[in-house]
């Protein structure tokens, strides 16, 4: 037996003699020291003896001069840190914040607070990034707020531009902080929510923002990779979203834009005029109405920041995240309107249009329907609902299929497939649009994308023929 083993055995015996013998239950006898492995001695120590050995004893004297001096100095350091943190959380100057509020926009941190579930906390990442980093400018929190919060019971990574700091433009540290948040999301498979309000790259620093592998373009790479891995990407455009930054909402799985406040374009009106001579307003060039009804870049139109936050929370509630076969809700609400009225809504004349929203209102729980891309491709109605407590995606015909409605249908079906949500088709269609204009708009290609999406969606599908087919 080694010397260390003999010392350990001696200590164990001394402790055993000092502690009262247990009377309840037989005690297991350890093997003979000469035959037992060296490490088995401690394993036979009684639990109460092991606890006594593992309790740490403190020799700190809180009344000593050294303790009090350390306490004073550390208290001062913590006070300085708290002051810096409060300054960073305040964001831009008082003038910039006031201007932000006058535009009827919520302050960036108020947006985050409204987004997360009530009573939960926001774990901020890199809160002091950018502190005294740039001699020519103060960039509190790196002009961007990142962190982890709970939205509709789902743990998410939240990235919010702070437009009160240099218009929310991207400094090198802003890019680094944004990428770090995406890294956390990717490693932990957390959905990402981007609250976009940025003027793009900070021009004096653009040489340090664009060229490298870990610079601005990596943001879009990460978005694409996470989306392909099934990690949801949701954007809320609450202000400017220009140049390369326009790809953040465009590459998201779902995105929301605030009416007459959010703008998405690759080049703003001044640059458009300089490059092409065209004079156009920001709203005409990339406003919410355009992108939700014409281009299809955005999926939901909000009237203000508060409405946009509500829509974002609804998007998260429809994620079915993490993916699982969830049991139906124990209770469910009956439709607000009797299903018997369907007989009066439908017509035996198959050429007569069927008000499909009226049909949906009579078959889904509580008549609640979260419509997707309501103002785009209106001849196809898509959205999330529940039937007897089961979450479903509804795809309903509302006329002839155009290229835009085919794009919309393919997008929605892919979302449901990605999230494992069953599909319910309410079928009433005479076919795709024909003619020279339809062909110029690529109806064959867009129709093929819709067919492909249906074929590749590996989720349960139910079809109800509600009219012609």
C-alpha cells in the first residue's frame, strides 16, 4: 500500500472513532486494506462523515482593515461600472432620443422590453461594447442591443439597432457584436428576432466593415445558414433599412414593416436620383404599403411600433418551436359563427366566387386566423390557425392563381414544412392565370415552385374541396 493510501486510511479511521456509531440498519464492512484498491476507502465513508469533510471553513475577518479597504475599493469600482452601464443603456444624446420620440417611435430598449414576456428578464450581451473605442465618436453599447429573452415562452436571441446612436449605423464593433449574437443563436439553436432601424454601414469606417470574412457580409451568411438549419429568422423593420442592411428582412423567414416609418431599399432617394435621374419618395421607393402589396418583400404591415411588436410575438407563437408533435390543447374555443351557415355561404353555381374568409371563420377555433401576406397575392389566402386545438397552416383559394399568389403559397408551405405544422388546403380553383402578361411575369416558374413546395413538404396534408377543382 502506498504512503498516501495509508495516510488516507488512518484519517478515515480517526473520523470513524470521533463520530457516533449508527444503530439503524447493518453497516457494510469494507474489504481488508491489503486487498482493497487504494481509491475504495473513501467510498465507504458514511454520508454524514463525507458531508462534514466537504464543508469549507471560512477564515475571513470582515472587521479587518484589509477586508474593509478591499470592500471600499471594489465598491467604488462597481459604482463606476454601474455608471458606465447606465450611460450605455441611455443610448444616444438627449436630443437624439427626443427626436426619436417625436417621430412616434419607441426607444430601442422599450421595444425589447415590450417584445419579451412580462415578468421575464433580458440577458444582455456585450453591454459596454464600443466604450471609448473610437476617439472621434461616442458609440454607447456599439449602437446595437443584443441579448437573450423569452418571447411567447420561446427563448430567443434579440438584435435591436439603436438609431439614437449615429442613426444606428454599423461601426466595426457593431458588426462584431451582431455576429456574436448570431453565434450564440446558432450554437444554442435559438430563434432570432431582428428589430431593424439602421442607416447601414458607418461610411467613415466602411473600409473596416466590409472586406473581411468576419465583417458585414457574414451577417447574411449566418442568416442563410441558420434558416437552412431550421432556426427561425424573424425581422421587424421599424425605421431605415438601406443598402446591404435591406437583406436582413429580405432573408428572414418572416418579416414585419411599420407603415410610413419602415423603409427597405438598396439605395435611398438621393442615390437613386444621382444614379438614374429618377425622383421618388422614400415611401414610394420602399415603404410598407409597397413591400406588403406589390413586391412581397414584407409579410405583415403594422400601423406603429406597438402593433409591430404584437405581430412579432404572434410570429413567434406560430413557430411550433422547438419542433415537437405537440398534443392538442385540452380546451379549445368553438368558432364564433355556426358551421351550419356554410350551407348558405357556398353556392351550387361553381362559377360564383366563394368568400373564403367566411368559410375559414366557421371552421377554426375561436375564428382566430393569423393571415400571412394578407395584401400580397390576394387570390390565395394563407395563414395559421387551430382546429380542435391542433395548430395548422391553411392554404385557401380565393380566385385564379397568379405569379404573386404562387410565390406566396410556396413561401408559406415551406414555413409550415420547416416548423412541422400540418397543412389544410381549402380547394376552389380553375387553374393558373394565362396570357402574355402572365408569361412575362414567369407564371410557369412560380407555379412550379408552388408545386415543388407542396411535394416536398413532409407534413400531414388535408384537402377539402370547397368549390371547383
